[in-house]
């Protein structure tokens, strides 16, 4: 159906009315009433909980006092914004931040009390670490049989690789086979330009948690989730294994070409790069007509070299215009700066404009996917270490101010160190943001 047909225009109007950005705050949250305790660091575990928090789960992020999550100090090119790393901000929205040292008995008990009042626990430590500390699934289910415990790790909780073998994004890309098929045939394997191993595994972990919550509605029982980062990446490698099993050969690196749909791939234009795809006979015919309208001396074939010559002589804008007229797919290769200003992404809330009570105006990645009746949302961004101690320990666990003072004196709980990444954006005096508890006492 043509894009200007009444039917399509009518559905577009319906879709726009079904997903109004202005109405999101007034609509219910899909996971409201679900409480998640996160004891995780860096990316894999925090990204799992970030997904759940977008849709209304109450996520309580537990960190060590003072320095907190190591991801607070992973900053692109040393860049911190208002004392916070952008890498940490993107993983920890909508969370309540508390700081507990779970090693002493008082810390273990405090964590267990939180888990008793919660639906989900998410951790991404090495296999068996939480059990060794006495706060793993076996111990927590004794106090809360309905707990859903997501153990995110590199290689799983059992199997030959599970013990003593750490995994990070780069290693997950390598051992999963992802790196082996990424890059150009005449060059070494290539790592993806973002933490694809962490985020892919996090999405599958969040999916597993939702499945376990649905199962609990039927049975009343919780369960343990064993999510291997390497296996999550393997799950994304489409036809790699069937091809190897049937041919006895490894899938080869193909650079910027899609070997299943030639000549689909990424090509250079006069002013940038463009992705060109033709998925069926109709689109391939349209691409063929756009290239030359005849065989061009190559027997009418659609080969990458021919598409490359076609795009090299044109701007990205010209290729996009031609693709719309001819009926094949094309899109420019853009970066974050272009996306940030893209009117389409802003209209859909993918660029989310947030007025945070601590940091002021900040633009975040908006929720994806979008739900019409119970949409996700970003309510606040990441906070300093221990920022919500009083709220969580006082309101949820019922601790008195005196009890919290005693736990702080014993260093069981605490707040931020006077470091970029851990502290609030301003340091204005004793007891104010930016001061450690010790420096505030010395103040």
C-alpha cells in the first residue's frame, strides 16, 4: 500500500494517539509493585535491572559504601558530567541507591531483610560468591520462598568453566564466536564498538525474570535463574551453528556485506556511508532499475562492486531519495550526535528529556519497547553512593535514625567518597552533597 494511502495515514494517526508522550506519567506502570534488589557491578547486572526499572519495578541498588560500583569510574576519555560518569548514568536510571557492606554479619542481615521484602534479586558476581557469603539463593529462599534469584555470570553457575573464570564484554564476544564472524575476511577478528555482550545478556536476563514472575503467579514459588553471558551471545548468532553443523565449516567474516542477502551491506557515499538492502524480488528489481536500468555490462547481476560504484558518485541524501522512489531500503550511517538531534527519535521519546531533581536537565535514552497502556518511563537518573539510605532503611525496613547512625559508625552502611563518580554534583559544606561522612564530621 502506498505511503500516502488513506488506510496507512489512518493507522499512523491511530498509533500516534495510542502512544502520546504527554500522557505517559498518568498511565500505570507495567511492573509497579515488583521490588528488585540489585547487588551487581559494572554492566551486565545493572543493565538487567535498568530494563526492569524502566517499566516500573522498584529497583534498590546495593553498593559498597564510599566508592560504590566500579562502573562509576569507567568514563569515556576521562569525561565526567557533574561528577558522574556517563557510562554509569546510562545503566542506573530509576533506582534507589543504598550502600551496604555485606561482609559483616550486620550487613548480611540487612541485605537479607531487603530480600525478604522483595520479589527479585539480581547479582553478577563470580559463580558461587553470594552463596559463599551466606546471602545466595539457597540462603535467601529459606527466608523468602517466593524470591526469584537471577545469577548473571560469564559461564554459568555450573560446568567446567564456571569456577574461577571471569568474563567481561570482550571475553564474551570472543568465546561466544561473535568476534570470529565480525570484521573483514583479510583482517583479524573484531570486537563490536559497544558492550554488546553485556547488553544482550542483560536483555535475556530481564526476559527470564519476567518469565519467572509469570510462573510464580501460577505456583507461588520462586526459582533461580542461571544466565551465562557467553551463552546469551551464542543465542544471537542466527545461522552460525546450523551452517557449521551441515557443512563442517565455520562461518566466515564478511566485512560490511550480508552474505545471505547480497548485495545488502554498507557502502561509501560522497559525503559519508549508507546501508543498502534489498530483501525480496520486488526490492531487488527496484535496486537494479536504480543502478542502471540494464545489465551495465555485468549480465544484469546485482553485485556489491556495482552498488559501490553507484553510491560512491552520490551523496547519502541522493541515495536515500532514489531508494524511496525505486522501492529498496537505504539508511545513512549516523552517530550519537545526529541521533540526539533527530526529530523522529525526539517525537517518539527515544531521546528522553528529563528534569532530574539533583542534576537538572539531562537527556536519556528513552524506554524501548513502547507499551500503549502501561508505558515505560525515566523518572530520575543515577544517584551518588548511598543517596537513598534513609529512605530505604527507614521507610522500608523501619530502622530508626539511631540504628542507622550505629550501622554507619560500624561502617556497615555509608554514603559516598569525595571522588568524581561517587559524590553529588556540589560540595558546599558539612553534611552537604559532595562531602564524605568523615569529612563532614571534620568540617
